C-alpha cells in the first residue's frame, strides 16, 4: 500500500467579506422585518465576517460546482501538478445545485479536463472527510496517482425571504422562530480543495495522511439538521410526500433547519469518539502540534473544551487553529479552507502533526484525520 500526501491546498471565497452589520442586506429581511435573533446568534458564534456567492444587488451567483472547480484550480496552482494530471475527482456538498446528477459531474465539466473517474458525496460538514478519504484510499490502493478532493457549499441561497414568507413557520409578528432563523446567521458560502498524490512535493511542504476515521451515530439520534422535510413529533414528512412542491414549501419542507438542543446532546458523543482514538493509540495528545477543529459556533467550542478538560484529554488551546471568525461556517468546505489558511499563515515544520476534526449534526457523524508535515 502506498503512502499518501496532500500536495496542494486551495480555497475559494466568493465576493468581499461581509460584516455582521451588512448580513441582512445580502440575505434579506423576512417580511421586511429585521431579525430578532441576529444579535443573539452572532454573540454565540462570534463570526465577524463571511462570504456570499451572490452579490448585494443579486447578480448572477456562483454555483456550488463553479466554486468547487475554482478551489480545485487554486489547489493545483499551489501544487506541482497540472489539472490534466488529475484522474479522480471526489466532491462533497450539503445541498448541490441540482437534485441530480451529482456535484462531481458538474465540477468535472467546470474544470474542462478530459474524462476521469468521479465520486459525489452529499451530507453536511463531514462529507468533506468522506471525499478526502475516498481520494486517499484510491491513491493508497494504487488505483490513481493524482486525485482532487473538494468541498463546496452555498447555503445562503436558501436563506432569502422567499423561502420563508407565506409558510406555516412564520410567527404572528411576521418573523421567524429562533430555531429556524439562527442558521441564516451561522452558515455562509465557499469552497476548498486538496490535491492528493502518491509522492510528496519536491519543492514545498506536503502533508502525509496517516489515517482518517469517520463514525456515524445515527442509531442514537433523530435527524438534527435537515433540508427537504418537516418533523411532526417522532415522524418526518419528506418533501416528496406532499401533494405538490408548493405544498411542501408552504409547510416549510424546503428550508434548512436545525434542532440546536439536539445538537448540544451530540457533543459528548463526539468527545467519546476522540477518547476512543486516544485509547487505540491513534491520537497521542502531546504529539499534536496543531488542531484544526470545525466547530460551527464559538459557544460549541466552549462546551467541548469543558468536556475535554474534565476528561483530562485537552490539547493546549494555543495549538488550536480556526478561521471561523473571519471566514464563517462554510459547512463541508470548512476543513479545506481552514487547512489552506493554516498552511499559509503558520511556519509549519517537517515532522509536525496536525489533527483535523469535523463533527456533523445532520444525524450525528464525526470524523478525525491525522496529518504530518513532510
């Protein structure tokens, strides 16, 4: 089995940074009302700026696949290969541009390269590690020598007023309940990509992938974050079960929603996964030089640190790296964008270890990846 290396990192963040004060000028005000939840949500997540794939004037937006292709091109530019060297493409997204075909097909077309093998992964944040692991295993098995893995998300297209106005979820005062509104001030748009190969770079540092460990805990939880359904007690009505797409939209089935109380119950499970990897010897706390953890809100970081300290398994906070506060929560693109900035902003040394963590609240999924700078 071959060793596997990340040899190029790329990110694409559409448009200018958007401040918290400007957000509703981009995503809009539901029924013309300023959001009563915005200030509270922003205090919780502490995001200062983020990016949107459409402009304030509603010009033609970037698509999920266009952003993915641009991120792959940036990753290739940062590596020692050309786009034509790529023979396998793995994409990840939360919600693609179309219901079908998959995002990998559209991204391949946007790249404009000859016929290649592709794979499309669709979940929430941890679909990024699904795509990376797919590329990693292809290279490790010797099926491909040069792979592109990418993540791209465009959640803000679902946050415009038209997705909410006139639906059953609107309160009597014309505003949204906080449990629906808070995602509008948490998620933003962007894409990131890796070039993965069977040999390290010759001129610039590479990141050797030691392992990737993904675990689903869907057997323990109801759906926490969803699009395409409405929960009624213990049952979920899928959008296709309604008499028409219009009826599904009126019921709120086409919105992105999240159960924040259920999300917080998942944190101990994610921590237990981390502790199990320590017990297996995969993670050695003192050997970790950098931790890239994709937490969706600063408040969740605080909750996680409390549990880690209680368990005696805390990686020193000065080793933590996050760009949540300046780049926003870009979902499946987040770990790519985070690592790209880590590589640019810190003087990484050969032999250092980077632990990457990507939790997902969709129906409770958690993933870790261990990298070594070489």
